[in-house]
């Protein structure tokens, strides 16, 4: 797991950095492969913006949230990414459980073809 935290247009504090790292690291338990995350924290006017991009194998997730507090922005983007990761995991599980296995497909194909002599 590799998490990079960048502060844009500001000097970051260790407390915000640690909080963002902990929140993003919690998403690893829902992913099958090791993740790489880029977290960018910035200020535009009075808005505190948290942007997160996550790559795990072939899966990519990203979220951007803004509020008047960095902690709230990090929480909001964490919730957004969590729903994306859970939806992707649910789709992958449904795909495996709902599909026909290769053996069943071959048996159906053989039974549907008329025999030739």
C-alpha cells in the first residue's frame, strides 16, 4: 500500500496528513490487490478540497469533495470512494456467481448440436 499526500497552495499539518492517511488506508480491506493512492489537499477561497485517486490492479477510483473543513472534506471523499469500491466489488462478485461455468457452457453446446454421422 502506497499513499502519497500532497498539499497545494498551503502548508500542511501533520495531524491532517495522518488523518487523511488513516482514512484512505481503511479502503484497502475492500480491495483484492495492493493499492496506490494519491491524496491532494488544497484551498480555493474558503473551500478546503480533498481529491483522492486510487489504483488497485486494473481498478481505478477517484473522488473530490469540498467543504469548509479539511476533516469534513476527507470524510466526504472517503464515503464516496467507499461506495465506489463496494459497488465495484459487488459487481465483480455478481459476475462470478451469476455466470455459467465453462463446463456447463460446453455441455449445453454439445447437447444443442445435432449429431452428425
